[in-house]
C-alpha cells in the first residue's frame, strides 16, 4: 500500500519515523519549503525533510498546495492513503479526492476542541489540565472531519508548549501505530464531530505575544508557558521589548506575602525570588527574561546593573 506523508515540524517526525520502522511503503514526503532561520537567515530544511532524506524518501516542497500542478504531482505518487501531521497548508478538495482510503490527519487536541493551527498553545493558555491527540479524516473545513481515534494526555502545572509538543508528538505516533492496521482493513468506525462544541485555536500573532498585566496572575503564568520556547511573550520596558520567559506559578512561592494596590504592570519589588509585578488580581514573580538585543537570562543577572527599579510600569499598565 502506498502512503504519502505530509508534515513539517518536529511534531510530525515521530509519526513518520514510526511508519518507516513498521515497514509501511512511504512513496513520498511533502513538506513546507526550506525557510530562513536564525539571525543569519540561513535557509533551513524542515525536521520532516531531514528525516525523510535520512531514509532516501523522495521529498516534494510545493509553495502553494492549491496550485493545480501540485495536484497533478501528488496523483503521480498513486497514494492509497495520505497521512498529515502539522503540514501547515489546507488540502484542497482535488487532493483530498486522490487516495482511495482517504486523507487522515494527526491533530494535537481532543477535537472538536481547539481546531486550527495552535491547539497545543491554546490548551495551555486556557489552563487545561488534559489535552490529547485526535486522528481524523480530513474534510474541506478546518479540522472538521470525522474522528477515527483519540488519546488523552495530561498537562502538568509547569509543562510548557515545548514539553507538550514532545508529549503529543509521541502520543500521536503511538496512536497512529495502533489505529492504522484497523483503518487499512476497514475495521474503524469514524464518529462525526459535534460542531456546537467546537472551539478554535488560531495561529499565534504578534499581538498574542504581548502580556496583558490586567489579567489574573494565573492567566499570565499560563500565557508565558504556552508560548515557550517559541515565540515567547513580551512586555514593554523603556519603550523596548522585554521578553518574559519564565515565572513562578501563583501560590507556589509565597507570593501572597506581596500585596499591591498599584496599577497592573507595576514592579512592586525586586527580590531574590525575582521581579514582583502587580497583576489584575495580585502579583506574578518573573524569573527569566530577555532584554532587547541580549540573550535569555535569570532575573538575578538581569537586575545587576540596577536599571530596573521599583515603581517601573511595564506596558504602560496594560
């Protein structure tokens, strides 16, 4: 049976690797074009491309999936099934119609919750304690297809997006390994999603990265870990971007000893614990930051020069 795999980031690699190790016939891999990376903008292949090339699997990198010529190329692979995992483009109807066993997707949430491009980040941002992976048939809508199988994965209090990407990528590969034989043999019964229960996780924008200090402390804490290790959250300090990479979960460091009636975003103290900042319902202790043009550093290093002072208001209070 011919399988065509589509994926781009590290999230998709364990699933591709599993298919290879289990001996499935991968006729080709489709991934996003190489992108500039780092300060020097070095053209860099996707993790999926690197994995495919290590196993001498043909790689195709179209700019636009909706280009009619792309459909022609995909048809030439003669795939019986297309498997996608965080590919990064929506497949048009012309592509969905090609494989006789359909197109399936490995999605990083418990559908119909968190349809869209950033399900892992939004689950953490919203304070969920459980998320998971859903394997589904692909349809023309955004993650609207019938569900084939699901697995739950807990979110720890200190888990960030990087940790959850790894957990869910491994869970997705395991779920695919369990699901695929029955799917190929026609023994799976797919379940329609309840659209009335759907929530959406749009792709993270620059505006989503900015901390709103009027939020509750726990929401800001979740925001910070949801966008770590990429793209990170930030606040404004002296009209410059100050990235905030880590904070202490509210209640875990005796932060209730700090009382504040100051404007949200005000630095009310600088202590061995970190930078104590007032929020919409209390305070949050920041422990790792990154000034503009510098590398990430613990707060103890950042405050040595004495430029940050008590009474400073981040973001002008918002």
